[in-house]
C-alpha cells in the first residue's frame, strides 16, 4: 500500500502563504521592469524542489514505519524525520556569498566584490552596493579579517554551463532514486534540489545514502538525457568528493 499524507491546517496555511508571496514577487518584478522569465524559472525550481522534499518525507516515513499507510504532516515525528533526513546543509550568516549579489540576487560565474568594511555581502557592481547601503549600513561592522565564503549552490554551479565551478558544492541527499546506478535528489543550502548520479566504475559513491552530506570541490553541472539536471560524478571525481 502507498503512504498517504494528510496535511495539517498549518501546512495548508503555509502553502497558501507561499503562493501569495510568489504572486507578489512577480508583480513587483514586472512593475520594476525586471526579467520576469528568470523570476518564473526560480519559482518553478522552488516549487519542484518543494515537491521533491515532500516525496522525500513520504519515502523516509514509509521506510521508518513499515506497514503504516497514513501519517500527518506537521507533527513531531515529521519534524524529526525532516531534521535528520531532509533538511538542507546549514549556512553561516557571517560568511559572504561569493557568486550571488546580495542586493539583486543575480548569479555570477566570477567571484563578486565583498563589502570592503564588513566583508559579508557581495555585489554585482557599485550601483547595487549603493542601492543596498541604506538597509545594510546598520549591520555593517568594520573588520580586518579576510572574508570566508559560503558553499556553492546548484544555481551557482549551473551558471558555469558545464565548466568547472571554483569552490565547493555542499548538498544533502534527501531522496533515493537509484536503479541501475546510485541516483539521489540532493538539496543545497538554499533549498533547491537536483540529481547526483554515480557514473563511477562501481556505479556507486562510497558512503552515499539518504541523510548524507556531499561536498564536491570544483564541481561541474550536468544535464541528463531525461531532461533533469544536477551533477554526474565520475571515477576521477571521487578524489574531490567527501561524503559524511
């Protein structure tokens, strides 16, 4: 029998809130003359990732509760499963994001310039930095320390269009889709999910399982034949891959 989720009223209300937020963001983008197509793509990516997260919750609940056919989303057990198996890698707010502008949110393939005072936010250009200053100045505390950077996201790796991305991609394996080889849906620090597939001689990545964290130094993005995307890890890549 299939596991049948029963969303709580809290979950319904959360989904309604997400829908309203996306509609409001698209309206503001259109009014400001921004790239609505890009905004829609990000919204679709987010919705798809939410669906994968939901499926991962059901997969883990069924695995941990054999024979159970119904469970309630939003309960204590659900939260424990989410925290252990589905929650993405945690970020440190004190670190700068080297490839995404803190003001406009655009992704770059080159490391952006961090704030010269606090070394935390990064900006596309002086225009974005000036526009961000009124909100940023209250948190801008001068430091002499060199900035430490966040781990790469799927979007930042994808921006390199298959070329090697400088940095480390950190994701969590949340859903097992393996058949002939290991394939896992993996969630990055901003909540976006993509596939990682093992194209190694053993068709496996040592230590990889649901709930494991994967760190890949200098990763490459890959588009699969079925239309999905993410990363294809080959035998030569294993030396740069750490699974914990």
